[in-house]
């Protein structure tokens, strides 16, 4: 029932049905107006014709007038004879009255008794007195026309001598009018039905292209541009349909271009190394790319529609002030939520052609490494200045003492000169180390690579340190140590620069000897792990605090600065070792516990050699 009601509502609410109903009502209204006018005119014409048809002929009227003025005794008989002889089927009654309102003759034989009586009809009296004819229609158990005409004497005089009263039945006239009206009504209904059918056909012809365009509009709204409006004619609707098809094609092209631009923009935003946030004119975030989410360590749903000042963690600044000022600011991400990150934020407004500001764009650039590099450069300059100032201050003091006469003292002068020579040598070593680091930083340090059996290479270096212990075994001032080797017998061929790699191992061995107790054991191991060879050097020294493990390869960094400087270190040895190992595509790191010694690891790329490679090498 509901479906039927809905269908009926849809039918009557359609343009097709509305046009048909309007057309049919206009047709009916036109027919009814024309019919009413036609019927009225027909009725009036019929009455006038009927009135003319019952009009007493002039000859008869003159005869009646003559008899009324006659003094003859048989005048009444003559009058009755004239009235009875008058032949008109439409007239049902005729009464002749003289100017004294006396009935002189009647056509109805049943009314003979009225002759000689006075008439009480006021209309008759008025006609006699005025001489004007009266015509009217009465309903006396039927429709009748009453016609009262004056009778005048001859000779052109206007003397009224009486009146003639005529009563005629109009039943046939009104029957004819009813028949004509019924015929007109039937014709009107037939015309209305035919008009309704034609209205439906015409309205359908008009609305069908509109329905086609409506369906196409819905398809376009749903993103389907494949269908086209069917053209039924070359009139205005046909031209509208063609224009709609052209519009559909252009919308499809515009949509494709818009989608392409949006995909291109999404691709650019997603692959940008900078973070991008777009806001509306109120400062609420509307678009954010993945890099910005990574920088801020948040999810997209936690950012969208939030004030940008809140998203950036700027509690004391409103979003509107932040956008309107367009200042470049530095944002530091809370280190409690992730590793500390420093972001440079720049703002620009999004303006329409009219100048109306519809939003803004914020670009986040990661300057953490840049800031760290700047801090490292400042720290490096500070460290170099500090490291050079100490020996230069010492040199200045000893040279001033010598200039003041200490060179004449044979006991003091040699010691002062020895200290001066040591400090000078230390500065030369530091400068050479700095030059080596500079060359490696600039990539101009050449690598003389060759395949070497790492097992034999490490044994050769360790033999040198064993020889130092044996040579100085009678010197009680030299520190005693023992080297424990766990190298294995497998030949491990790696491609290295022997001079630079020897410098790395010498540096680590010297550190192990420096910080190990007298008589300590230094353990050297060589193992293979998948595609890498790992060399580890362990000592039994004081160890390195856990907080300092990540910094020991920094330039000029010392765990115990006073002790390192006293032992002649420059603070650049491990930094140089790291640069050399990384130049070999390897990795160096350390593991240590305070009071239990330290272990340094060197990992180098290794590719096992086949028997054919061994034979080629031979």
C-alpha cells in the first residue's frame, strides 16, 4: 500500500503529469467558456426567433383594431372569429382587450365566460397605457412566453385602442436547447479526453529529454560519465541535450585533470623530505603529509581539525597570530616522546584572487643534523683551541724561563728542552691527525686496497707488540702485559688498505696497553659471521662508563681527560679509526663495563673465496 501511494505521489508530482493536467484544464476551461458563451447566444437567439414567430401579423392586428373601434353589434363575434381563425401552432392562448381593460375575445373556447370581464393583468394595462410591447418568459407548469402588444387605430395615429395578449409554449425551444447543450457537453468530454491524451503525448515528448538529462546528471554526480543523453529532435530541447553531453565530456576531462593534479600533489606531499601542514582560515589543520606525522610522532586523526599551534606544541601562541605573522620559528619536539628533533617551521598564506585568505601552509624542515653539525663544529673549534693552548702555554713558560737564564743551568736546561720537544712533538701529531681527518672528510684520502689474509695480517701486528715487551723486559719502568691470541687457522681474505688498517689496530692496541693494569692480559679474537669478519680486542682496564660509550669515537673526546693528556694522547685516535673503518665499508664499536675492562670490535666485509680463486691467487 505504501509503495502504491508512493508511486502515485511520484506520478502526480512528475512534470509529465503536471503538464498534462495543466494542458487538460486549460482545454476544459477554454471549451467551457466558449460553450457558455455559445449556449447563452443560442438561447438568446432562440428566444428572439420564437418571439418573432409568435408575433401577431400586422394585418391581423389592424383587423382586430378596426373591430375594437367598430360600433357594430357583432364586433365581438367578429373578433372571436379572427382570433380563432389565426393559425399558429406555437400559440396556446390569445386574448384581445380593449382600452377599457375589458376582455373582448379569447382563443380558448373554455374561457368564453371571461368575455366582457375586466382583466386584472397589470402588464396588459401598462401596454395599453404606454403603447410599448412586453415580452417575458414565465414558468406556468411549463415554460411559456407572454407577448403583449398594443393595438392602435389606423391612419397613422398612435391612439391605443387595446392590446392583444399572446401566450405561447416554449417547451420545444427549451428541449432543443437542452439537446444542443447535452450534445455540446458530450463533445466537450470527448474533446477533453482527446486533449488529455494529446497533452500526455506532448508533455511526454517534452519531459522525456528532461528525464534523460536528469538521469545523466545523477550519473555524473555518482562519477559515471560514460552515458550520453539521447537526442530526439533538433529543437531547443535537442540543443539543450547536445549542450548537456558536451558539458558531461568537459566535466569528465576536468575531473580527470583534477584527479591527476590531486594524485600528483599527494605523490609530491608523500615523497617530500619536509613536513607539510595546510590549515583553514581559522588555523585548524586540514591536510598533513606523512613526513609531518613522522616528525611530530602523531597520527593523522590526532592532527586533523586541531589548531596548528597546539599540533606544534606552541602553548603560548594562538594559531591566528602564528599564521598572520608568517614568522619563521624553530620547534623542538619533546624528547620525552621520541629522540630530540629540531624543526624549522615557515608559514605562507593561501589567498584567492580577491585577496581573501582561505588558509595557510606550514613547511617543517628537519634541522636536527644541521644543528648538531653546527654544535659539533663549534665544539671542535673549542676543543682544538683548548688542546693547542695547553702545550703552547707550556712551551711559552719554558721558553721564557730559558730566556731568563735557565739555559745556563746545566741541570735545568736539558729538562726544559726535553719538555719543549715533547710538547712540540705532541702538537705535530695533533696537526697530522687533524690533517688526516680533514682529508678523509673531504674524500681526498686515497685507499690503496689489496686482498690480505687478515689472520696473518693481525698476527704480524701482534708480533710487533710482543717484540716490544721482550725488548723492554729488563726495564722496570715499562708496563708489562700479555697478548692472548684467539685467531684460528682459517685464511680470511679481505680487501683493505694495510697501512691505514694497521694504524687502526695500533691505536686500539696502544689504548688497551695504556689503560690496562701492569701485567694485564689483552685478548685478540678473529671470528667470521656470515659476510663479515669481526676483530675484537679486549683489555682488563678500568672500563668506560655506559654514558660515554656513544661518544668515545667523537673528536677530542676523552673519558679521563687528565690521564689521557698526561699519557700524550691527542683525543683523535678513535675518531681516525672510525673514519678508516667506515671507508672500508665496515663498522667499529665498543662494549665496556666499569672495573671490568673494554672490548673494541671491528667488522669488515668478507666474501669467501672458492678453490678456483685460491688457485688463481697462487
